C-alpha cells in the first residue's frame, strides 16, 4: 500500500508541474523570456530557427552574466539568427535531416517544449502550443536529446510517469501514435500544420467508420497535399483561411494528448530530428480541445 501511495504522489507531482500555454493571446514571448530570466547557470535551446528579437536579447543578457548558452538550429536557418546579432555561440547540424525539435532547458530543471519555433512568426503570428515542465528528470531527458541531435545519434522510447517520449526519426513513434488513435472510442480532436501520412489518415478514417467523431483543423499548406480531399470529407475537418495553424497535436477521448514538433508526415516520423510526446492528462487534454475550438472559430 505504501508503495502505491508513493507512486501516486509521484504521478501527481509530474502532472502538477506541467502547464500549457498557447500563442493565441499574444503572451508567448513574455512567458518564454520569464523562464529564461530565471537561469543562473545554463540554457540549452534547440529549434529549427531562432529570430525572435526579445528572446535573442535575453540570451545575450544571460551570456554577459556568465550563464552558459548553447543553441542548436537547423543549418538552413543560420542567417536568421545572425541578423539579430547574437553574442552567444550558435551551432548547426550538417545532415540532410531537418533539426525540427523545439525546446529549451534552463538550469537542468525547467523544460519548455512545444510545436513552435523561437521565431517572430511562430510566437507572434501562428497558432502554436508550448508546455512548461519543472522536473530534473525531464530536463535530463531533453539534454540527452540535445546531445543525440548534435551528434546524429538515436534514442529509444522513454516513459516518465504519465508521459512517453520519442526522438525521431522513429518508426516506433509513428506506430505508437497510430495505435493511440486507433484506441479512440468517442472522439479525436486535432490541429495540424502538415498532414501527408496516409497511414495516420487511414487510422482516422477507420475510427470515423466506427462512429468516432473526428474534429480537426489543418493549415492551408495542405492545399498541395494529395490527402487534402480525403481529410476534408467524411470527417469534421476544416482548413484555416486566416491564420497559420502550426499546431501538431491530437487529443484522444479527452484524456490523451499527442504533441510535439512532428507533423503527421512521413518526413516527421522517418527523417527529421523531432520530439513526440504522448501524455495522459485530462486537464491538459481539456486545454488543447479548448484551443482547437478557438482556432476553428477564428480561422473560418
């Protein structure tokens, strides 16, 4: 009994330390800067690109204070950050795979992880979500992901309490995401920038055929996708015509959140350096569902 109680307390600690915010209200940059300003020793930031001026300025201030700053971005976007005059070292990979992960770690205890890059567009214009975790264990995992991305290495699945994490490329991540979708009994909600994976679409169609309600919003980027007509027929899936839906999240039956940097695409699972999280939390799920409802309304 004591062991069960301790395990339950540990689960509550992880869930309670997680919070989510969305870019809809215009406060994303302020929240991220607030987290960065708490740094005393080290900041590690990984993103496809970095050009948000306030974040770069904050990192410059921390660098001058003696905080160690490590930034890793995709090689195709290096010029964007140098246009903002960084005073810290910026590294990039030389592989053909995109560095598409989006996270930062502060002092080996705080993790900010989400669907948006640390850019003006992602944080001030597009629809994105970010989660903040206060957990030394999660911070250690994301620092390990940073080293794996930097060196071109792979990692297997990692479970931490109510959360499962994958570092892509990972066919295991793709299979697990499809498996979670297929478990749906009542409803799947989602917001997705790029949707080009036919197997993920097939999973949604199969669920719909069983009576599961499928409600989603996709970005207009999908106009060129061969799957678009199949996505927007037979399911309640709409296309945004007014804002960029940069989200990459599914919510299954109001209790499981599948989110991260990976789009529902073959390159997301099989080529790019992405992080995918599967989290069991009705509280987080509720916040994402509310976000999707808002996006569907404002993007009509």
